[in-house]
C-alpha cells in the first residue's frame, strides 16, 4: 500500500485543473451518487429528477470551462506580448553591447598605445631639455672665453693705437728727439709693433732704425709719420672689425640663448602636458576597462536571458496549444454527455433503472458511516497531505459498495507503516546529530591544525630569515678575519724582513766599527790590538805610558803619535759600538715581542675561525633542516586544507540530508500521531463504534 497512489488530476503551470474524459465520466457518476444520497429521509420524499440536476451541473461546468478559457487566453496573450517585447528589447541590448565591445576594445588599445607614446615623447622631450641646457652651457662657456680674448686683444689694440697717436703727434710737433730719448712705454710699444706687425722689410728696417736712434737723430719725419699713420689706420680698421665681430658674436649668442630658452620652455611645457595627459589617460583606461568588463558581463547575461526567454516562450506556446486541445476535448465531452443525458430514450431508461426512494433509505446508514469515516480522516490533513491517507479517503468515497474489511486492513497497514517511519526518523535523527557533531569537531580540529601550521611556517620563515642574516654575518666575519690575518701575515713578513735587514746592517756596522777600532789599536796600542775591543780607560792609559821621549837637539824632533786624538776617536767608536749593541738588543726584544703578538693573533684568529666555521655549519644545517620541515609543513598544510574541504563537503551533504528532517521532526511526528489517531478513529467508525 506504500506505493499505491491515486490517480490525481493534471495541473498546468497556470494552476488550472484539466479533466480527462474518464475523469468527467467518474465525476458524473459521483454526482449521480451524490444526488441519490440527497433524499430527505425524514419526509420519505424523493428529490427532484436527478438527471436534470446532472445536466444542470454539466451546463455549469461548460460555462466555467469557457470562462476559464477566456481568462487563460488573456493571460497567454499578455505572456506572449512580454515575450515579443522583452525579446526585442533584449536583442537590441545585445546588439548594442556587441557593437560597443569592439569600440571599447579599440578605444582601450588606442588609449594604451597613446599612453606608451606619451611616455616615449616625454622621454624624448626630457633628452631635448638636457641637450638644450648642455648646449646653452657650452655656448655660454665659449662666449665667455671669446669675450675674454676680445677684451684682452681690444685693450692691446687701444693701447697700441694710443701709442701710435702719441708718437705721430710728437714727431709732427718736432719733439721726436725728446720722444726717442725718454724710453717711455709708448716707445717700447712702438718697438714691439715694429717687431710683431706685418709690414714690408724696408718699412720695418726704417722704423726700427728710427726707434733705435738716440740724441743723434736725423729728422726723417715724413717717412716715419707715413709708416706710423699707415700702421695706425690698419690697427684702427682691425680694431673696428674685431669690435664688429664681437658685437655680431654677442648678437648671435643672444639669439642662440633665446632660441634655446624657447626650445627649453616648449619641451618643458610638452613634458608637463604629456605627463598630465598620461595621468588622464590612466584614469580613462581604468574607466574603459571597467566599462568593457561591465559591458561584457551584461552582454553575457542578456544573451543567456534571451535564450531562456526564447525557450520559455516556445515552451509556453506549446503548453497553450496543448491546453486548447484538452479544453476542446473537455468541452466536446461535456457537450456530448449533455446530449446523451437529454435524449428521450435515455430519460426513459433512467426512469426504469435509477434507484427508488426506499432503496435509498436502506443505504443511508452505510453512507453516513462512510461520511463520518471520511470526515475523521480529512481532519488529519491539517498537518499536510499524505497519498496513503488520500487513497483510503478515495476508497471510502467509492460507491461500488462492499464490506469495509479491505479498508480496515489498509488502515492497519498504514498505522504500522507510520509507526515504522517514525522509528526510522528517530534513529536517523540521532544518527544525524551524532554524525554532524563529529564532522563539525573534525572540521574545527582540522582548521585549528591549519592555523597552527600557518603560524609555525611563519615562525619558521622568520627563523630562516634570522639564520640567513646570521650566516651572512658569519661569512662576512670569516672573510674579514681572513683578510685581517692575511694583512697581519704580510705586515709580520715585512717587519721580519726589515728586522733582518736592520740586524744585518747593525752587525755589519758593529764589525766595521770594531775593525776600525782594532786598526787604530794596532798602531797606537799594539798590545791591545789583539783583543776584540779595549776599554776606554785602557786606551787612555796606554796612550799616557807610550809618550815619546824628548827629541835630540842635534836632529829633528822625534815623531809623536796622535795618541790623545786616537784616544778620543777610540772612545767615540766604543760609544758607537755600544749604541749599536743596544739597538741590536732592543731590536731583538721588539722582534720577539712582535713575534709573540703575531703568534697570539694567529692562534686567536684560528680559534675564532674554527668557532665561526663550526657555527656557520651548524646554522646552515639548522637552516636546511628547518627548510625541509617547512616543506613538509607546507605539504601537510595543503593536505590538511584538502581534508578541511572534504570535511566541509561531507558536512554540507549531511546538512542537505539531515537539516530538513531535524527542522521538521516534531511537525512530522505530530502529523504522524494525528494520522494514526485519525486512522484508528476511522477504523473504530467502520467497525461500528460510536
């Protein structure tokens, strides 16, 4: 009975019931049975003609179907109008978006290309600005150099011209002799001009001879004045040309600087305008990208919606055609049924076959019992519809007659089924609660594990970074230590070499001094000459005892050795030998101390290097181990995240499976309890209970 389902009327998307021909026939029979049960038992009179009542009901049904058809036609026409207008608007929107996308893409590409070109143009303008500034600086330096040369040359020309004018005036006034005798700066300038200026040999000789004369000057003023005036005219012309050239150079320089300033201003303005335009293009590009993205999204959504509208409208049109066909069949069935029932032969037949009022009275108690049972069962529908309950109601509503044993059996089976379903719901509810709690606990544990792994990895990365810095510091320290040791080795080698050279020189100097001292002793103190060195006192004493005897008067004086002088020399040599010995001793002590310090430094450096190398190895090993641990932790984090996802999916599946049951458990329980009570009450009614 669990799988038995009563044949239900068909429902369309508009919510209107469409009855088949068989259902119409069953309805007619039900109406006929209901009309028969409407006999007034108290008065014992038969109601109006039942066939006429059926015909009236069928006519009402016919009118109702026609009215529903008109209403559905209006709804269908509105829906199709929506399809037509909505599709047209969507097609227009899709077309507009389709045309807009290429334009936006083209505009975006153009804007990006223009932005790149602006960057290149700005860079070119910056180079031009730099070139202009460099050219201006170069031109300014050259102009200053040329102006310095002009100032010097023009000053020389003006001095020479003044000297020429003064000389010409002196010669013309008859003061040439005095002018030549004064040896003034003017005369010296003229002599220099006679040497340096470009003129004929005859003029140069004549002018030189004139300037070289003194008081014996013989007047030849005419030729000399002519030469000087010619020279003055030439120099004045050269000075004028030089001044004109300088003025032209100044003018050209001013024009160049003005042009370069104009170019500099233009390029600076271009840089500013292009930079500003580049920024504006950046904003335009962002807006174009956003517009393009929005347009593409809207285009995709409109295309999908347009396809859905086309599909929905096509389906709705097919549904409408099918409904019109079914409604026409229904109207035909109702009309033919009315025709059949209104036929004269049929009316005569119904008069002979329809039940009498006495028969109706005998059936009234059974009908009342059915109605009470149906009412009890329908009262259980307040918690929802149940196909099994509906089937029992339909069986009770049947007018085929018969005993209620089969229905009572169905009620017992349904009570057992509802009880079993309630037990299954309770078992599943407990399982859902336990399983979902376990899954949620697992998910929280996995999420905590992921968080711990992330924290541990962050700490590990910080530790690796610290180790890397320490390793780098150790490597730098070892390199610096090696460099210091190498410098110390080189310094020690140089000091030792210098010590050896100094010792060799001191020893050689000592031997040489001793040799010199011994040589003097061989002459002045032969007895002491055999010793390596004699004391100053011995030398002085020997010098006193070896004084020469008085010379004979009859001959030259006796030869006297320079004993006193040699004693002083020997004393000086002895002091020098002691100084050398002292320096040798001090050098040895300094060398030994330097060697000890060097050995201490080398030993300490070697020990420090061993410690740093060992620490470096330990830190590198720790870093490698930590990197391996981080790698494992990253893999573990990935796998744990996958487990979290899997657990979340499993929890989602559990929610999909259990949420409805858990939220509706009490309602379903109460509904089942109500159904069971209704079924038991219906069974009691059918069994004859009050």
